[in-house]
C-alpha cells in the first residue's frame, strides 16, 4: 500500500518550491531530483503526473513525441501499439542480477501520445547523446543534500503559512535529513554550525511547527533513536 503521506509531502514541496523560486533558477531541477530520490526510499506510487506541468516547466522531466525515442525506427510496431501508460524498462525476474523494480523509470515511460524521461536517467542520457537535448538540459542534475532542499521548502512554506509542510519535514530528524551510509555522520556541534540546519530550525521556531513534527507518524522518539544525543538536540529548539 502506498505511503500517501510521503507522496503528498513531495508533491506539495514541488509546488511550493516552484511558486517561490525565480522561473529560470537552475537549482530547482536539482532540488526536484533530491525530492524524488527521497520518495524512492518509501513504498510510493508514481506521482509525477500530479505535478507534471511543474516538472516539465522546470526541466526535470522531458516530453517528446513517441517517435523520437532512439529505438523507434527498430521497434515502431511496439511503440505504435502502446495505448496506455507504460514503463519502458523490462525486467528479468529470473536473472541473478535482478534487484527489484526501483529502476523502472531509467528507460522512460509512455503516456500516449508522449514519451517522457526524467533528468539523470538512462533514457535522458540517450536523448542527450542523440541531440534531442542541448545546453543545460543535457547536463545532469547536481547532487544536493536533502537538508538543503528541505531548508528551501521550509523557507517557501513559511511564506505560504504552510506550517504543516514545515513540521512534516522536520519530523524526519537527523538520520533521514542528513543521512549517510550509517545514518547521520555529524555530531551536535557540527550540526549546530550548518547554515541549512540553522535556517530550518529557525523556521520551525518562528512557525511553532514543532508540535506538528512531533505528531508525525515518521517522528522517531528520542529513546528509540540510533543517535540519542543528536535526536535529543534536534527536538530541543
């Protein structure tokens, strides 16, 4: 069953970032990549079409006629027969290398009459190599720490007076928002000096969003946290 709270969180964040950032700010594309990478870690449905107009405008998702696919000339009968939403990556469940379906977007997807691909995916790279994408559109998204994206969401959400969005993000705590291979790789002193952390905590204080965060189903009680000192500090504003 899909985690609708995560789907809503990401979609609402996409909308608020789009609404409070200059139209041609290239960072927004990077932020969207980080948000959908975060969403991919949860049991979520494919939600791009909830905000597809934003994703296209911000050059995170690209849309083409189906016949522009690099393989169309060789597989025209296959592509021409598609009548409904279809992910184009195929999987061999019997292969020893099969590791699940998480990579299904890598080869793009069709929603007739259009072909779609997201920046940074395999099909996006093929479209760039084929000359279908140029300039900044042919450059991969820059990796952006999730905490920096959440800071931007919180600042924009404060302008919208969307305290729920701020609190829901803050609820994920240190291990998720500043994650490393084994959780948060920083100590309290390092966290306290990070501008993104400082800004996020300031927004949470100004908007009184901490009680919202504490009620979130994703909030980890301090006594159950992997890094007790970090989480104790996180919840003491």
